[in-house]
C-alpha cells in the first residue's frame, strides 16, 4: 500500500486546507458508514472485556479530527438518531468531524473501559496531533503495515482493529491474510473504496477479493459487509466496510449492523425512487 504521502483533496476555503491533508472529503458517506459500524463494535468489545483493559489498533488513523465542512454538516442532519449520531454531534458543536479512532475512544470510555489507543498515520502533523490525546500511543513505525509486524514481534494483542488505508482495494493481497489471522480472536473492521463499477479490471479485482472473503467465511466465520454508494455525483464507486471477527462476535452483532446499514442506505438515497414531476 502507499504511505498516503501525497494529499490531493482540498476545500474551497484555503484556511481549512492546512488541517485536512486527505485524499477525500472528511465526513463523507464512507466516514459515516465506518463510524456507524465502529461505535456498536466498540461497545460490544467493551462489554465482552469486562474489567480487562481494551486495546484499539488503528494504523491508518488520519488526524484525531477535521474541520466540519458544510457538506458534512448536512450529512449529519441525515443520520438516523442513535449513539453514533450523538457522538458525532458532540464534535460538530465544536466545528469538527471526529476520526473513527476518537469515536471508538469515546464509546469505550463511555462504557467504563480502561483503554489504550495505538495509532499511526504517514502524515507527520497527524501523528503530532495524536500525541496530545489521552490514552493514546503513537506507534514508532514507518508505515501502517509495519504496525502489524510490530504487533507480531512484540506479541501485542489488540481487542479491536480498524484498517482504513484508503487504497486497500488496490493492495489487499499483502494484508488480507494478516487481518484474517487476527480476526480469529478479535474483530477487524476494514474500509474498502470499491471502484469495481469503473471497468472490467476493477471488477475482476473485486471479484478476487470477494472470493477470498467467501473462502474465509466458509472456513472460519461469516464475513459481514456493508455498502453505500459513493455519492450522488460520483456514482462509479461504493463505500464498503467488512467485518472479520470470531463467529460468536459476528453472530451477536450482525442484526444491529444490518439495521444500521439499511437505515443509512435509505437516508443516503434521499429522493424517492418514483415521483411525478409537474
């Protein structure tokens, strides 16, 4: 995977760009989908942990938060009521959109968990920002992929993992086996920017990924997948999240994630599928 060293997405307001440093708009529907899954996952992990400390691993964490853009504020208004929307609104009141790691942190703390966030991002300013967040360790590695090598070397055992490398769709072959191995014991949530609608090569890449996931699901534990269209302008892509987790964990949370995703899809669609325009 790339080290996300080249930043391309910018807002029309130059004053905000210094805090963005992203390849995409913060607070987009992909961020919404990730957060909507991660909040109940973190809650479930905290409940299962009891009094044991919880370790969250996010090796592609981005910055702790980003400026709340107008489009993201409008998406917030579309979110179904519930725990995820409430947590995002706390940040929105300060003019910010939270990273998934901060959403996980706040959810775990609200559940009374003792926790340690282990994070990394290729961008130096993001790493410096995380250094000021309590309960957070900024990993001393060269890349997000190296975080998994460090985990094996030091025998660190996370309780919840988020992989949001943005280009996972293009380079999943080097990391999927590691994530599947991790998911034998802990839930692993992966974001995929699925560009399969853009052509035969992309579609073939996605078919290979789905085949690998199906093989893992049949052999170990069902893999859960949630999907939203990219947005109303760029229709040739999907936001997707996949959950790799122990079978008992998946069984316990699948219905909640199904309800969340279907409601998000309805809100995202917006306009009715049939109308008479006079």
